[in-house]
C-alpha cells in the first residue's frame, strides 16, 4: 500500500479495518465491491530478520469469507498456515513444491515496497 494509493482510496469518516495498520478507512467497501467479480484479499506483512507479523482478510461475492486473521510477532504459525498463505489459498493458490503459498506465488520478491514502487510513491 503506497502512500499515494492510501490517500486516493481513503473515505473520510469511514471506519477503518480493525487491526490493520496500513488499510485506508473505507477500503473494505472497495474490496467488497471488487470481490463481486471474484475473490480478493487484503494482506499485510511486516518482517525484519525473519521476525514479524501478518494480517489477512478475504472477500468473495461481496462478503468476508476469511478473517480477519492475525499472526503476532513470536506466535507460532497455525497448522492451517500463516494468514497470508490461507488468504492466497482462498484465492486459488497452491503451494505445490514450495514451503507455502506465499513462496509459491513469489511474494518474497516484493519484500521491500520501495524497490518496486515508482519514485515518489514511498510506502
């Protein structure tokens, strides 16, 4: 979530997604509407040195179908997978020969948003 996107989709006086730290107020309405065409997920991860947190929420057909899921720092991953892997699975991802769905879809390539956001769109 870049700062520019955050500003563009924030709805004044709309409720925030409880427990998420970079979801714009009212973003759930947009994601709910988008999910009428197929499932969508909003996920957050914050890691440094293999320690961190994850949050995930998934919509389909305009309704929340998974979450909100949270994995706090130092908490063991559930047997069902991390929040992001569970959300990706709900979107149709399969881990195949990878350690999890996160790795299977290549999200590890995007660990630092500043590396792939256009100049001036810092996260």
